[in-house]
C-alpha cells in the first residue's frame, strides 16, 4: 500500500515536470528468463496499451515521458515503471507468491485474501505440481492447517478419508467437494494436473452451502485458457518405480519351529517339529509378496485465447502397478478435459467445460482377516511358495483363514471400471451497471462396471477361501446428477468508502442412479476365458430376483442470500442465510434455515499503524454460524418394504425359493438436519516486507442433533437402526501456519512453510445416559473394541489394561483373574473395579485413533537453474491397534516373541507362548501402539535449462523426485499413516497395504 | 439493444423460475411403503414368506441350547472364541457381554424381528378395510403358528417377555412395553396354535409349510411345558391317531438326518435351509443356509468316504452322553460321530486333532455339514441341511410323558409310546404284540425316568435337552455349575434393559 502511494506521488511529480512522448518496445520475461506472452501492458490512467506477443515482445507508440507503464499478468506481481526515456525495456515479472490481492474462491463469488473474513485455505497448482499426487487428496495432506487426510490403503488408486477440523459425526463426515461447481464424490477420476486451485472453507464461511456444509467444503477450480493468450502447449510426464517402505520382522523358519515347539509343549501337546536343524531361514513370505512396481504419468495440455474467447484442452494418462500383486492391483486413468469461454459482449459471457475420464482399477483383499499381507505375516516360513510340482503349496494346519498369499494373488480376478463424463456451462450478464446475473449448470454422468471372477480353488483343508463352485459377478451402475445455480449479484461502492456486495441465489441439486448386477455360476473349464455371466450355466439377476427397487433419487432445493460490506476495506462484514430443502427428510422437517456471519478488522490500515515499518498486514477475523449435515441414506423417515425375507417351500433348489416382503431399515419420521455451531477467531499477520506470513485460528465446533444410528433394542427387530438426532460432539482446536519466503538475490530464492493443528475431540452426549455406540472388531469373535461414548474421544478403544506378567503361581493366587485361568507367563490384567474378578466391566479407555496434533512443513529453494523442494508431515498422539496376528497354533509370529516370557523374571512385557487356553489374545493395551509419525513425503530436485534464443521450448525442466522417503515412527506395523477412516472402528490394523515409496524421473516442457 | 434487453429479461426470468417450487423435494421412493400394503393375496403371501424366513435363525438356539445342557461343550477355536457361548457352557453367563453379534442379545433381536413380521400381517388383516381372499384363513393360520413358534422360544429362554398382540413394535414403542407375564405369553401361544391346528391340513402341497400336525405337536409340547398333561396327551394322541406321520423303520433310520430324507414321514415340522444363495458373517439372519451344520464339524476333517465336510468344532458331545446310550442302540452311530473310529474305519481320512478348544473326539452328527452341496461362499454358512424341529419320535415320547404325568396316569399307553421309539432303536418289530427285550415295563416314577432318559438319547443334538431338564426340575443335578432357579432362565442383556428405558426387572439371580 505504501509503495503504491509513493509511486502515485512520484507519478504526479514527474507528470508535472515533463511532457515529451516516445515510442517504447521491450520484452517481458519471468524470473527464469522465459518470455511471457499475453502480458497486459497499459499506460496508467489511459486507454493506451498493448499485449506481449509469443516471444514476450511488446511495442507501444507515443507514450509520454514520466507516465507509468503497468505490466500485469495472472500469477505474477503487477509491475509498474515510470518512463524516463525511450530505451528498450527488459521487464522481469516476479511470480506472485501469496499476495494480498490474490483472489480466493469462497463459493458463489471470490474475494481477495485481504477481504476474507472466514477461515479459508488455498492449495495452489504449484503445490500440486511439486507433490505429483496421483489423487488430489494427497495434495491436501499436511499442506493446510486443519485438514487431515488418512489414506485408506496404499493400493494404487485407493481413496482417502478427508476430515476438516476433526471428526464430528459417527456417520459420514466427508466434506462437500465441488469441482467447478460440480458435486464430485469419487476423487479418483480427477486428474490433479488439471487443477488450478483448491480452496478449503473450514469455518462458518462454508455456511453458503447450508445443509451440506458441516463437514467443510472444498472448492476445486480447474485450469482454463486466458484471453489474448497465444497457443501454449505443455507436456509434463514422469516415470518411476515404487517399493514398500517396510517389511515387518517375523520369525524365520528355525526361530518359528522352536517357538511353536515351545507353545505345543506348554499346551501339553507333542511338539510338531522333531528336527529343527535343517530349517534355516525358510521362506521370507514378504519378499515373495512385495515387488517393485512401475508408475508413469503423462499430461499434455493446450491453452490459448483470442480477443473474446479462450480455450483449453488437457489430456492425461496414469498407470500404476501395486507393490503387492503388481498388475493385479493396477490403477489406470485417462482424462480429457476441454474448456471454452466466450464473451459474446462485454457484459454477456459464456463459460463451459467438459471432462471425460476413464479409470480401471484392480484390487486384492486387504486389511482384513485373510487378506494378502495378513497371510504373508501369518503363514509359516517353513512352507515353500510352490511344491515340487510347481503348484502353490497348501497352507495346512494353520487355521481356516491363513492361506498361501501367492496363490491368493494368482486366483484373484477383479476390475472396476468407471466412465465419467461431467461438465458445466454458465452464462453471466451484467446489467444496470452494478448488477450481474449468472446461471450455471453442472452435470455428472458416470457408469461404474465391476467384474470379479472367483474360480474353483483349493487352498487347504477347511479354508474359508476355498471355492467349490466358481462364479462371476458383473455389476453395472449408472449415476447421474445435476446442480443448477442461478443468482443475481449487486455490487457497488459508495463514496469510495462503503463497499456493498449482495447476492441472491437459488441452487437445485438432483442425483439419481440405477443399479444392476448379475451373478453367473458354473463357468466352463474354470477358465477366465469363459468367465462371463452370459456364458455361465446358471445366471442370477440380483435385483430382479429380489424384486427390490434398484434406483435412487435424492434432491435438494436451496435459496440463499449473502451480504458483504466493508468500510474503507478496514471493517469487514459478511452474513449468509440459506434455506435448504432435502428429500432425505420427512414432511415435518424437510426445510431448514442456516445462518452464518463473519467480521474482520484490518488493523494495519488504521491510521496509527499505517505508517509502521514492520507490519504489512494485521487482520483479526471472527465467524459464527450454524451449518447442516444431511449425509444419511435416502428415505430414512419412512418405513419401506425393502428388507430381506427369503424361504424355501417344496425343496431347497432355486425353483423352490420364495422372495418375501419385509420392511427394511427402521424409520424415524422425526429425523432432521444435524446442526453444527461453529465459531472461529483468527489472526492474519504479514510482516518484514511480506516475507513472513502467519495465519492462526482458534475454533470450536459443536455438533448438535447429531444424526446417529444408535444402538437400539432388539424389540425393534433386525432392520438397520434408525437415524435419530441424538448426540453432541465437540471439536476444539487451534491452527497455526507460518510461511517465510525471501528472494536473497536473482539467483537464490528460499521459502519455508509450516503448519500445525491441535484438536481436542470429545463426545458430549450419545442418545441418553450411559449409552455408547460400538464397532471395530478384534481377533475372532471378540467383543467390539471401539466406542463412541460421552466423555471420551470419538472411536476410543476399550479393553483391558495389563499390569505386567504373572511370574509364578503365587502371584496368580493373590490376583484377580478372569474366566480363563492364567498360568505363569500370562498377562496380569488390572481389576479396575476391585471386585476380585476380571470381566468386561474392567475394560477401560486404551487410547483413540484421532491425532492430538498434525503438522506439515514445506521447504523450497531455487539456486540459479536448480530448484529443490521437500515436504514432510507428522501426526502425533494417535493410537493404532495391532490386529494382524492370527493366534492359531501353527501360524508365524512377529519376532518380538523372541523376547517372550520363558520363566520367572524373563519378561514382564511379552507373554509366554502356548497353544493351551489363555487370555493373552484378548484385546488389551498389549495390542495398542502409539501411531505417531513424521514422514518425509516428498523431495524433489529439478534443473531448468537456460532458454536459448533459438530454443524450440519456452521451458525445459527435468527433475527427480522421491515420495514417502522415510517415516519416523515407533509403530511396529506396516504403515502408521493408513486407516479405514471409520469414525468408530478406525485405527485397527489388520495388515494395511502400506503406501509405497516412489522414485520418479520427470520432465516439464512448454512450447 | 432490444435483443439484449430480451436476453436479460429471459435470463432473470430463468433464474427466478427455475427456482422450482418446494414440490421438487417431495419424492416418493420406488420401494413400497410398509403402511400401504396388503392390497392383494400376493402381498399377504409375500409377507408370510418373510415371516417363515426367521425360522432359519433358530439354528443358533438349537446349537446354544445343546451347549447349555449336559450333552455338549462349547468347543470352537479357543477359550476366547465366542465368549458369550463359552460362558453359557460354563453356566457363568451374566447380563453383561450378551449384546451385539454372537450373543444372546442378537438371538433376542431375531425373535422380535420374526414376531414383528407375523404381527405385521396380523395388524393389517384385522383392519376394517382388509381385503378377503379364499386362502386368507390359511395365511393367518400359518402366521399364527409361526408367531407361536417364535414366542415359545422367547418364553423358554427368558420367561416373562415384552409382547404386543397383533401389532408391530415400532420405533418409540420400546419405551412403553412391559414384560408380559409368562402365563399370558403361553395363553397367546395356545390360542395361536389352536387356531392353526383347526385351520390347516395335515398335508400341504408344498413341503416346509406349516401343517395341522405341526400345530398339534407344538401345542402338545407347549402344554407339557406348563404341566398341562391332560391337554397335552389329548392333542398329541389326536395327532398320533389321525395324522399322517410314522416312525422311520430301523432300516430307514440311518437316513433320518441325511439330505435325501429331508421332510420325511417322521418329520412333523422341519426348518428349511438351502445352498443356492451365498451368505456372509455380516448378516447371519439373511442366511438361507444352516450355519450350525458347518460349525459343529471337526476341524481340518478330510473324510475319505466323501460324506462329511470339515467344520469349526463347536458343540462337541461329552463322553457322558455317549455312555448314556445302551448297548445295541443303533442311534448312537448316527447321532454322535466318534472321529477316531471314523478315521480308523475310513483309511485316508484325517483331521486336525490339536486344533480347537476342549475337544472330546465326538461331534454332533445329526447337524453336521455333508459334502455335495453347492458350497456357495461363504461355504461355512450355506449348508442346505434342514433341521428336523419336531420329529414323530418326539411326539411319541411327549405323549408317553403326558400319559404318565396326567392326573389319572395311563402307564400302559405311556409304555406303548415309549416302547415304539425303543423298538425302532433296537431293531425290534414295532407292531409286535409280544413284549420285546428292550421294552420298558416299569410304571410310575421309574417309567417317568425311563421316558426322560429316552428323550435324551433319542433327541441328543437336537436342542431339546436343556429345556427338558429345566422344565422337569432336574437341571441343577445334571448340569455342572447350574444354579436353581437362576439359570432356569437366561438373563436379558443389560443393554436391552437400558435401551428400553431401564424399567424391567432382570431375571432373578443375574
């Protein structure tokens, strides 16, 4: 601000002292020496101007000496220069790094960073380009304070759970995600390279989205062309490979045999291995399962514009094999995006875009009893992968679930194909000077076809995965939706002091779908070649046969208004009211009102601060609002006849099967919106010539009338429990983000950013006193271990606390014991209620899967032609349950059993081994581990070739990049970053597919 | 300029008009609304099928009741496999830990779903504008039998149980329903069965449908449980004299529990299972197969004879019940599988001897997975083996007991019915007038003891023993750890009491 004032003063000074005209020419380049085409060059306060050509050259004739030239271009700092003479000019524009006049999308409009009164974070395309995510969630992880991402799996194409400012519901806590205004639920179809920016609305600012806003809103804007832009062609691509980050230490064959023998002897049985001398190390099953897997990605884009129009095309291809299963867990994606914008008239504009995406993903069983990695950990190292005939070895004697994982991979055939076509079209019209009317239509169409073939297979006696009758499944689901937004805006400034902005809008959303699925049985020759439903001997149409309705139809209808006002840009005010109607709620509660408001004070513009030399910005913000959440199933307010009720008369064959009619989920006619009352107080600071940028927020979100699906009495039957508005959850926290960037010289630039979020989560109430909801399995047929209960964090683990190990019989005789009588070497559980018996009442809080704090850090510097960037994130204070030990007599074990109790005084932490009865396998703190970690997620080193005059390229850069390079953690499982994201039952590890370490070599070309 | 004006007028109009009316968000589901049903016979028939469906969940009751008795141990994989069942086996179960999957609470829930499905039909058939059709009485009679069948299970396991007649329990009602005294529950059961017996034929066109005989047999049993011996003897003898059933012969007996002999002439009421559909642990009540068949089998069993599948080693018979069989009783071989003997007799067979908890070497052969089914996944849950819920042998033994215990006992009749069952077991002619070697000739209390002993061996594995011991007051002397009267009923899960407003008294002793 001060600089501009000085410039203006200088301008007046010069304007009064000279009056001579010259013809000007010159070039505009970026800091890397690349010419920038399409830069607007304007003589200030006149209509005179020009645009740089393809080579960044411009000429302007008849410019008065002493006048000011402004060079502006999106993404660069606007540059002004006072004309002193007619010499050729060489202008270097600096890239705009988080400037105050940066435009931020806030939903149905934009504001500059300075004007914003809510907690809104932005992830720019530069961040995405550095991180090279295959899915866009990965670009959010650790980048934005308050946003936590949990990868559901390291399998290629697998999704993540996004939570914004904590988990506030046991139901669906996904944020609303809009891509160019289009509701997108499955982010796997989005090509991250097409994204211009992601704006995350974290507080009551999201209230503009009313009933769908409570979990936060992510607004994604895709790239498009610019007017007056010469055709620019870019190619970006990389190739590389992926490897597992970790192998879990398990017993080798000799250790295994000795410990199994000990366990048998302790259980009173004959040790099975009479001779252990020749066993050696045996098979390392993890080596057999993990592999180095290739990944490659190619993007090509064409962008350009004419005087009144702009266009863009972008195409991409990604293919990625898995580190487990290789091609059997491949993910491939093609995307094509086309945009076109046209100004019919100065005040009548049209924009449009269409995207076609195809994905093809394959997967293996993961994170479950009997999944591939679970098997690799549990199968005995004494077994070989194949027998002497080259057939896969049968995993006999190790229980019903553990099978040969190599055989399992080879017998898995499935794929899931998505064809998605989506787009938008919008027109806007300015009238009566201050009014704009805009209509936007966004639509999605997707076809999801899934296929799986289950061949006849025998893994060993009594295995649950044995298949005696082969089958093939073919599913075909169609999803359609549209969003129509229409609004009128009024924008005016009175007396140069009062700026008013009023929005009046309506939004209509409708989503429908049709499901189809068929099963074919008895496939000829048990062969993949004949494995289609059409060729199967027996065919079953799953929807037709049951007589169930295979369609859905859900809609919302909304009206809303927003008023934004500021006085001299110093005192900022914004208020929103939205009325939403949803088909998800019954006639009594169909409509809801959602008010929110925010205020801001730019203290640095006050007279007493405007002249300070240190602060560039001091802004205090506050917001409050009531947001809604309607993420429950359709028609839960009415009892429908879609339950299961099948019986057989006259025999038990297909033709004897009668499909009856029964009610489905239990209805609650009174369900209504979940209400989230959210408060945010924020402080934005910039100082030291904008080199340091701090954003800090305090927030408290109180979710009331929580839509929970509570535990209900059996009297109501087996229908899915109804949703009731019963529960309160609070998330309270602070966010702090600091950035420092400096250009030490033309050759050296440096920036570092750090953010931290601390959240305290507490369930205040769950449908009445003393009640809890539970979920999350452990072992086989053990009680659920995760709970949502008043006074505890959502999804905390409940189990026994251990107090060391019984060293001898007299310790046992003097202690409280449970149903299964302990022996020396077994856990001593704490008798919490002191009743002398260990039973379910002695279970206590053993931790929870929610991190107390998460943080992220980015460092980057450029030196001459070299650029380097690194990025790390961390999660502290979350617990993980280790649940990948099968506890059957002959399964393999983690190698910490080498430290087991073997006699008095040998161990007070690791219990004895025995195949006899013991309570050591019951869920206790022994199975709960600290899941805190710090991960170096990305490091990248690039070199940009200097631009030669005769070069064909505007830009030519090569780089090497490493992702997920190392992780500091004490967690003993594969990957502490993984999780199912389930609010109740999350953080239980049954052998997560670990996220791979990826090494890439890439190139960026611009023509 | 004129054009422009038009465009923007159209535009504004568009914005305002598209804002469709609120009707936009009033949409009906394409699934039928449960309040707008029963408009045709088909609707009634379809709702009835859904009421039958929950018979399939009763295999859990059969298995668990057997474990609760002195016949079998819980077994399973380990001491911590299905804790709720292990506790019942050891008679240390309580109101805690019996809610959710794999517990008594889930079984309680299944029975209420079943009864709600029956009452759904009863609620609407009784409405003023209910439609009429020729088969309506039959539909109602079948419905009432099913309701009685489910209510009988509830009252046996829990005593006084919450009940509403002819009305579904809907969300919100749970805070107002009290536990109905056992006598009132029995009263409804009797009324339902009398109606069913009066309105159903002895032979239905389709096997699996409820018959008059099934209703009479169950009514006789219900009377027996209330010590109404005269009424019991009367209805059972009506069935014996007029019904179509007979005992399988000694030669036929080995087939009794085999698949090809499902719904045989001795089977008075049979729960139908099928292997045509897949199933998963996520929804036990959705299964069409008999999970208990697989769960009762030996672990890692490879049977060279090709008859049996492997299993999960639950519900394993103890030596004492094996010893209860007399020498020469052909039933032992077909009731209890001696795994070591089987492997000896069928070379090449093996099983996993060290796997499984508290294994005895014996398995419940009557409900054990046979090979040869479709094995749709999950193969452990999709066995098609039916459960013979009421066999004619049971009817005869009940008739014997009722005749012995009625105020004016008829021991001759009692001996006759008892000896029919025994003669078949020992290969003696059923219709011989001369006394046979294994005939019971005692009277009075000795005869009574002989009848109860016969019930144990005839019906072992079929889930009757525990409640026979309870109703005859003999449980405490036979079952280790059984406390009387506490364990005569099972506890209502504490969660069930809390979730219905904390108004109910727990069963005594828990």
